[in-house]
C-alpha cells in the first residue's frame, strides 16, 4: 500500500510541475514571438496573430503529450527514491522543453 501512495505522489508532483513549466514557457515564448510573426507576415496582424496562436496550441499539445508519455516510472519505495525519480523525470523534461524552445526560436 505504501508503494501505491508513493507512486501517486510522484505522478501528481510530476504532472503539476511539468504542466506548470510548459504553460510558463509557452506564455513567455508566444508573447514575445508576436513581433517576429508580424515581421514574417509583413505587418499583417490578421494572419500573424492567429498563426502565432496555432503554434502556441501545438506547443502545448506536443509538450504536455511528451510529459504524459514520459510519466511512467518504476516502483518507488522510499522518500529518497521519490525525490531521485522526480529529479530525473523533471530534469529530463526541462531539457526537452529547452530544446523545444530553441527549435521554435530557430524555426521563427
């Protein structure tokens, strides 16, 4: 029973942190990319802003989907195991999210 409790804690903490990180990065990225989109679409805001919004939705879907795919973990029996597992999972997701951020900047 203790094992199940630790797994549920790990999943909840992991989901809360990865979704919050995704939302934070998306908000910053897509607020600041409006200028680039206007430049790409030669000042045509009626095309630039909706396109930016579509990219934002895609960013959410890809990153939250990746976080969910990576959520599965092995058995966690101790608090130390819980912290080690979360650090590996969240650290890996942070690196992935950083790569996605730079790829979005590169493609813009």
